[in-house]
């Protein structure tokens, strides 16, 4: 089935601007695109961030991976996804450099960067990221649009980077693939039963900080007379739902209990809300 074309009229663009799309920071930021508005050939995600205390809208597997890396980085202070560029500026850049500006029919599109990131680093407190799969560069038109974006951020004296799948650490990719193994159906199962297991497992892990997460899951199965592998599946679901966080640069199977971060009680309801 062909992917439905995503277009915005001038009236819709004005409406979004009046709604404050692309404005705000932290928990008050509103992205230009929501996942339910944009047809995607990949897997779109709504993901809660413990850093920003809000739901983020990500339009591909690669965006999801980059977001998790940014969100887990201790120097990151804010992540604004689907960040719109000022249309009058991108139009001027296109005109001055002989590049066709992206259009939908007669309407000049509002261009956007995948992420605008704020950090504690005084030398690079703000930077923008465009996430693209490597094969996107085979399309000359995509390259032209990236040139507009590149010049846009240069005019603002804000560093701009392109991230492809080739820049993703192998262990990070394996961990995200592991999480994605339950992504898509875990949302429907973040229920009272899973939360009860979460509470019991949180205590169990805290009492055995030096044990490996895998061995604790096996012992938890035995202690609660569960089918072998059930606890590991539950932990996997909790990690995918972000009830539990861990260092993406460490293979999950090598993690100790002390390296698994269970969310605070006041954050559990926020995670459940995302999954509802």
C-alpha cells in the first residue's frame, strides 16, 4: 500500500504557528510534527523522557536510537525534536544559492531539523542534528535540502551535524534492537500486572546489587514459580517502556542489578500514560 502524501496548507501552517508548534523548552516544548500526523515508512515512536518530563515524537528507528543516546548523555539538558526552521530564512537561503525550496504544490514547506539539543558543555551548549540513513545521499534532491539546512544553522552560528546508521555504536544498536523486539506490542501490556512485577523486581534487584541482571531474572522465576524466561521478558518490556533504564553502551546481558535504574514512583504514572 502506497504511503499517503503528507502535506500542509498555508492555513494549517498558520494554525500550527499559532498553537506554538516548535516553541517552548523542556516539558513545555511542542514539536512541529506529531507521529500520528506523519505517515512513516518506518516505525514511529512516542517515547517518554525522564530528562525533559514529556513525550517525544520520533519518526524512525534511527531517530529513536539517536534520541535514546542523547537522552542518556549526562551533559544533555534539553532535546527538542522535529524543530521547525524559520521559513523566511530558508526561502532566502534557497533563493540566494540557486536551490529549489521544498514545496507542496504552491505551498513552500516549513523545513525542520530532527533534533535541537541543549547541553552543559560551554563550548557547545546548543547544536542541531539531522538523522539520515546513508542511502538517502543517493538522492540529489535530498542533498539540496540538506544544503539549505546546513546554511540555515551556519547563519545562526549553531553547529549542525548529520548522523547516519554508520555513526551508531554496535553495542547501542544491539541493545536498541533488543528493546525493539517487544516494541509495538508492549504498550498494550503496561498494566497493573506489569507494575506489580516492577515493584517486586525493584526490591529484588536492590537486595542483590552485585548479581547479574540475567541471573536475577532466572532466580526470580524460580522464587515466584514462573515459567523460565518470563521475568527476563518482563524486564525487557519494562526497559522498552522506559520503566527501567540502563547504559546503552553496555551489552544488556553483561549488566549487574546495580546498573539497572528503576524509575521513581512519581514517574511510573507518566510512563503508563504514554503507553495508553
